[in-house]
């Protein structure tokens, strides 16, 4: 029913009830649905005590419009107001058909973004017992909210923010512009030889704060939220960082690049990560960190970290020359299927192309993964190296064998935290599909 027709009917009812002309003159014709209603023309978006204030205002243009940000969050720039407020069930230029709010309640709609140019899909928006999830375009509608200034809580993996909004009785209020996660989440990245996830993170807008290693600390940007920990074959990450639970607890996410971490050896060739008691203590600290709510990202050959700290949580295929499932045959264009509905919606497709640029990439077993393991991506047809027989010269030859439906990205929970393992990773040959997948996975941690 249009607003004009409602006004006509209301006028007729008042006339039948004998209301005087003076009462009729007070009944003003309402604005057409979707017409801007002026509301506080100088609304501010700013982070305050961990919250992002977002009063009602003008609907967005369909693309993420971000104010310049630093590590402290949104910079407090002005956003033009003039929110679309309606009781007819639709927010013009907005996101979802919110329906007519029940008397004594209001509805909030809006769009959320992870960083500039990337909508925040799969985020949970809650207020008390009311909850909803953003779609692939970051859109959400939360209903049955009590009128007044309310704080909505947004979470996506290890990332979160609070939105302060004014809920209006019987109305749908739309956020004035996309609300973006403040870049305040602390992360530690362990360096590796064969990929650099820190490059992906900085492309998303995060800044490097400091670098730590055997030579000490080097400050890069005091406002940065990513700390780089010396890894690869150096023992600093193992004996110093992972043996300091208090230091580890400063980070929401610890990310391990692809590296030969199990090549840290004592004099005489003894492998430290498997046989050194202090390394075992470090792995216990890592498991405790996740159990207490931390998240771990492990790329390809960093599967040794998963094996050591979380034994039997992921099953690997093959022994190969390197062991630990490092058997995949290099292929720079490998077709894969997206198994996660949220990721498929984000990409807009379920078939992608990825690059396996390591000659011996880690192959998770297609069969027998624990029931609580979530698989995001699988390769329908791949190959892995199989050990043959001794040819009489004392050398064991290897030959490639086909393998199907190989899980490439897996995640499991441990206590209150998460562990995500990926055989695919950032690198020279990363396809656009792969880059988009990795950006999504960062916010799935």
C-alpha cells in the first residue's frame, strides 16, 4: 500500500469519526517511500573505545566507500546523512527487504566491508539474542530491536567491531555508508622460503609494525598491527617466540609461511622440531594458544607445525622423499572445486583455477579426514609422487600417480580457536582465483 493511499484512507477514517478540520490539517502527507528524510546532516564514523559509531544516514552507492584509515581504525571523517527510513518494508537503495517492523521494535539494515574494495561476507551481526549473517555483498538486516541507541556486535573469525546505531520505533534505519572493520587485529607472521602471506595482508591495508629475529627488534611502523618473526631454518621462531606464551597471547592470529621448518638441526643432524624437548614445549604452547581462542594459519610445508602441535587432526597422503605428505606434482594450472558455500557465493562461482608451484606440495588425504574438518577447496584431478622399488643401485625411484578430490584448504577447531591449513598459497604464479580465495580465508581465521 502506497504512502499516499494510506494518507487518503487515514483522512477518510478521521472524517467518519467526526474529527474537525483543525485535526485534519495536522495530518501531514508522508514522504514517498524511499524519499530521504533529513537526519543529523553531520554524522560521524569513528572508532571509540573499540566501537565504530554509525548513526543513520545516506544509503551507499553500492561500492565500499572508506575514509582513509590507519591502524587505529576509521579516521572519524564526516559522512553525509539523509537516511532512507521507511515503514513500507523496503529500504530504497539499501540491501534487503526488511519487512514491516513490529510495534515497539525497529530494524537496522546496512553493508559491511572487510577492507577497501572487499565486502565482508559471512559475518555475524548480533544484538542480544537477535542475530543475522551478511551475504556475499556484505549486506545484513537485523530485526526486532528495541528503539533507542543500541550497539550491534559484528564478528568474522578473529575480527570484530561494534556499531552504535539509533533504532527507531516501527522503522527501518539504514547505515549511512558501509561500515568497515578497523585494521586493529594483531597478527604475527613467521617467515618462510616459498611464500609471503604478509604481502597478501599488506595488500588488504594492514601495516607491518616490527620485525623480530636473532638480531633483535626493528620497528617498521609504530601504528602497524603485523609483526614479522624470523622463521625458515632459523630457531628464533621456535625457541624464542613460541616459548613465550605471554608474547604469543598479544596476537589474534599466528601465520606460518611455507618453509622447511623441520630442517632446524642440532650439530650431528638431529632434527630439533621432532626430538628437542624445548621444541615440544613450544608446540604445546601453540596448542594452548589456539585452545584459548587464538587462530593459526599454516601454509603447505608448514604442515609440520600442524602435525607436531595438533597430531592426527589432518590426515596426509603419501610418504615421499620428504615425508609428511609432501608428494604433490607441480602444476601451474590446476582446476579446483569450491566446497564452502560462503566462499562460492563470494567468488560467484564454484569452479576455480589455482597454481601448485612447488614440486613437492603437501597432499591432504582425500579419504578419512576427521568429521570436524571443514574442506573449503578440492582438486578433482591431481598427481602425487609414489615411491617405487629399489632399482638395485640403492636408489628408490619415484613415479607420479593420479589422485582425485584432494582437499587443498582445510580448517578445524581446537578448543575456542581455529587452525587453517592450505596447500595453495601466495606466490609468483598465484592466479586471480587463488588471490581472491586467500583474501577470503584471512577473514575465516
